[in-house]
């Protein structure tokens, strides 16, 4: 049995006549680059980009993605808190605006108010249910909004007669409204002081 580059798979020697030989040898004889073939005729010298990623490259890529993801999570959390704070400010403005419109209408004498109420509504439900003005229902608030910080539609109330620093509501009227959330805002103020 012959060994070497001219041996074929059956163990016989090939003729060295022009035009004979394997396909790769014919290309080489014609001046084309010689391809490297393995034992069973499969190309061994494939380009690296055709083989895919190595394990080290995959580990590096996953590590980079993990670092980027861990950096993005706090930013997303801050965005969520910022959006809740924006919603809280809007809800407080909406309710305070409704209280002011009720007070303006009461001061103009559009409807009767209880003595000692100072023209402010007795509760938030009155703003939603409305009052009768010349046979028509005048509503000041579509609904009592949900506090985005507590997830409930319960709000801290102050009456005109309450101490400004007090957290308890006297129940005479609704002069102001605030959140019952105990947390601190991104700007360092307490939510219940807004």
C-alpha cells in the first residue's frame, strides 16, 4: 500500500499524467490557490467568520449585555417614580381646582352652603355628585382620583379651621387636599406636604 499525497482511498497509486489527480490538485496545477482538505474531503481551512462565535466571545458579549442591563434598571425605576409624581401633582391640581371652583360658585351665591363652611365643600364626594343650581346639576370633579403613591382613592383633607401643620381633618369643610403617602419625593420633599 502506498502512502503520501498521491495515494487514493483504496490504497492504489494514481497516475501522474497531466489532467489526472484529485480536484484540488488540478486547481493547483492551473495556478488557483490550493484548498486544504481533511481526511474525508471536507475543507479544514474555513474562514473563522463562517464557524460562528467562540465560547470566550459569547461570555464577553453576555457580560457586556448584563452590565448594560444592570445600568438601565435604576434609570427605569426613576422614570416610573417620576411618572407617578407627575400624576400625583396633576391629581392634586385637579382636586384643588375643583375646590376653588366650588368656592367661587358659592361666593357668587349660585347655591346655598352650610353656615360655618366658609363656602368650601363639605367633602370630596360633593364635588363629584355636584350641587343643584337653578334646576341643573353642577359638577366640579368627574371622579375622585386614585393616589398613585398609595394606590387608593383616599386623600388627606384639611378644613379651613384645621391647624396647617395638623394631619387630622376637623370635618367642617374641605379647604385643601394632600396625599397620605409617607414617602419622600425625588426632590427631597415629603409627598404629604405637596
